[in-house]
C-alpha cells in the first residue's frame, strides 16, 4: 500500500481518529512502513502505523522525525548515551510543524517537506483535521 492509497482510504474518518482508524489500516501501515499523523484535542500530534507516538503540541508545535520515528523531547534526556543518540539523529531528522487553527475550517493541519499524502478527519460532518501519511523510507 502506498501513502496515497492509505490517505484515500482514511479520508473522511470521524474524530476522534484514534477510534476511527480501522485496525486493518494500522496493520497495513505497519507492514508498508507508513506513518499516519493526525491531531487530537487541542494539544496532541498522534502518530500511528509503522511508528506509534504521541507528541504534546498545545496550540501548535514541531516534532522532529527520522527513519526511526519521532525524536524524544531533548529536555527529558538525562543519560549521556540518550543525549548522544539524540544529537546524532537530529542531524538528519526533519520537522513536522503542527498548526493549530491556522487554516480555515481546520483545528489541525501540518507543514513539512517530507513527501506525504493528506486525508481529512471530520467532526459532526465538518472538517476537523487535515492529517498526513508519510513513508519512513523517505527519511533515509
């Protein structure tokens, strides 16, 4: 499955997306190395599929991603090995910016130079989030 095919299948899912994404889509994403990203509440970036993460981003924020997944918050690292790993990964990581209420009709949209396909999460028939699907292989 490609990121475009998965995004097309996800488009129109109901909020909260965590409960709306069918298990077979998550398994297909895991198998294909795809990551599904969407917003939840007013403070979360949710990553599903080949990587599962939850990033706090109240009113927006940035997650750094590489082929291993989302980099941890630098401020939470204490051990020298963790810090060294973070510094090494950050050199090739790419940002995904979560934008809160910056595009008409959407609570969440995302800005990144990572190749991706988009899908729409709806709440009560109205747009809530424009999520993205990206391929981890595009980050190597």
